[in-house]
């Protein structure tokens, strides 16, 4: 019986998933079998020719840890960040470190296990809950959303035909192929500034979904997709998203620092952002600037150790999903670079394939988390500011270069998102 990791690596190199990763190839669900086999063979040949790509037995000697620490400090100073965290884990080792401050006013040092807002990383948790519901036959990915959502809500979606919108499936919400309009962030932020203490409901966000809907059913990101999934989870599972995450993920994995923000009062690192447009960062943590926090899981709180445990349970140990559900999660639609599954990004890096998520929240945090199956590594990077020039993916790449070396890119031009 092959191990969970070996089954996952076999799945990774299968043509079902690889076809989307190469420039000029079609989407994963529609790719021809012969094309998939040809691409898979090319990837396997490339891996076989690069022995240095194999995971090292000792990833974190003292010299490596020293270089990682220096790289993290340089990154924080170069961008004048309040603070930043990097955590890298194999099945045998974990290295974590923080630089900078959690609270600028009180000069509190940032800790590697401090909690922060996940933003889009939350989509992974929502997708796991939805797939668990399908395993229980409480929900189907093929279900039209009209089966689960009130007609008045569908009618309230701007620029959408309620009858056509109702035919959108749960799967299309999960992989952002619904063609629904996205949130007009600038207009919504103005409304938030006018009433910072208001706790938004999903129906109240509909007037801000004013960006044009996509004309095709290819990948087109919309926050509305996961807002609607929250309501569907509530009806299909009989509990709120916060309760579902607690009972289905947090408790089984013993995640002590993961929860939906509005359902708990634990402290988190302070997040900083220039909300006033005056060129300086404001503390957007307390008093809470409530930008619909908790809606669609956008304000799930976690920390680096919990995210590592979550990824290991999902990809290495099969504790959260059955193999068939995992395969559904990892079935991709094509993006501009790489592909998108159910709540998860896929791309090729210099070090092989990556699965994960990235985000710059509107509430003071930027983050990235990836699993690299060839190396059996999980890497988490986050900062407590969401400035546009702060992309934790750069911190991920510099850390991986130290740990794994600087390899030539796969000759496709594909990069990490």
C-alpha cells in the first residue's frame, strides 16, 4: 500500500493536473488524455534529470537557519515592515522565526506563533468544509445554487439574471468560474469609513458588487462566490461557518489558534495599513474596522503552526478529505498563470509544483502558504501590513532558495502566483 505522500506525488505528476500548468495548454477539466499523458511524461523526465530537486535529509543546519534569519531581517528592513514571520516544515523538522514588532505603539516584539487574519487563505478552509459535506451527501458540487439560496438574494445580485445565476453550481463558486461580479473595493471601503462599527450582513454587500460580471465561465475571481458559500454551508450542514470550521477542522486537528474572528475575542497581532491615503500606516486592528469580517470566512484567524498542521493533515496525512475529495479539490481550471482548484492555487516554481494560497487583506495583513510535494515541505510567510509593494511570495522564494538551492526554472515560464 503506497503512503499518503507517494499517492499525492503520483496525483501531482498525473496529466489530470499538470496540463494546466504549462503555458499555451488548455484547462484541466477539458484537456485531451493524450496531451495530458505527454505533459506528465515531460514533467517526470525533468524531475528524473534533476537529482538536486529531491528533498534533502537535513534541511535546517545551523548555517541554513542563520541565512534564513538574515534574509527575513533584510526583507523586513527593506520594505520598512512592522513585522514578518516565516515558517518552513518538513515531516520531520520545523523552523520558524519572526522579525519586527507586533504592536508599534507598545513596541511589542512579533512572535512566530502570533495570530493573524488569513484573508483569501480562508478559502482553503471553506473548500474543505464543502467537500466534507459532499462526502456526507449533504451537498453536491453539481447542485445549482438556486437549490440553496433564497430567490430574493439571487435577484439582488447586480448585473445578473436571477434565472441564469440560479443555475450556477457549487463547484463554480468554489473554483471562481461562476462569472458573478466582484466587490467594488473602493466604494465599499468608503462605506466602511463612514460607519466603522457596522457589522455587515451578506445581503448588505450586494449593492457593492458593481464590477461587471465576467462574460465567460473561465476563472474570474469574485469575493461573492465565497460569501454565497457561507450561506450554503449554513443550510447544508445545519451550522454556521464558524461552527463548521470548529467542529470539522479545528477540533479534530487540535488547532488552538484558528477561529472565525467575530466568534472569539483572542488577541491577534496588530495589522497596519494606509486607510486614510495620507502616506502613513494606521493601526486597523483595534478598534476593529469591520469590513464584513467573518463573511465568506474572510476573517478566519490562525497562526503559522496551525497552518502547517492544517496543510500536513490535508496533503500528507489525509485526515481531512478522502482521496477522491482531494482529487476534486486539486482538479484545476486555467488561470493567467497556473491553475485554480477548489479554494487552492497551483503553479510551477523553480523548485517544482506548489499548492496553496496568497492574499493581501484590506485589514492589515499579507500572507502566503504553499505545499511543495516534491520536497515534502510546507512554507508559511506573513506580514502585519498589506501595502501593495509588500508581497510575501518574495519572502517565500528567497527562503526556498536558501533551503533548496537556486534551480533553473522549468522551461515553461510558469511562476508562483
